[in-house]
C-alpha cells in the first residue's frame, strides 16, 4: 500500500501530526488548522510504496500567509470523501475522514 508524509523546508524530519496538522492517508493532503507564522515555508509530499520499498518526492509547495484575511476558495464547508460502501470485519476499526474547512 501507499503511505503519505510531508517534509517541511527540505528537513529530513517529517511533519508531525498534532492537534493542528493532519495527513490524509486517503488523499495524501496535508491539513493545517489555524496557520501560524511558523508554518510558512515549503512543504514536499513523500509517497511511499511499502511493497516496492520505494519513495517518491513531489515538488515543493509554498505556504504563505495572506495579510488581507481573505480565505479565497476555502469558504466554510464540510468536506467528506466516504466510499459508497465500507466493508469491515466484526470488531475491527474503521477510520473515516471528515474535515471542516473555512474561516
């Protein structure tokens, strides 16, 4: 299977998930809540194929702060990407991803 991680400013350490940061293992997206000045920089996605034991890095994506307070395309909305049917074995755990975006 594939796994997704992110590198900040070409650091060898991966971005750590915490109460503000989350990496979707479904889409590979990095979500940051309440962006702070310390979050500004370049983020690079790393996709790892565990079966082939190979990793590929994408291009750096810059994150900048807007001073005008405009959210652009991120108006308040709930983003849900559930498959139509989810199969799970009895007593197993299922992880569903749902995000609230906006200001």
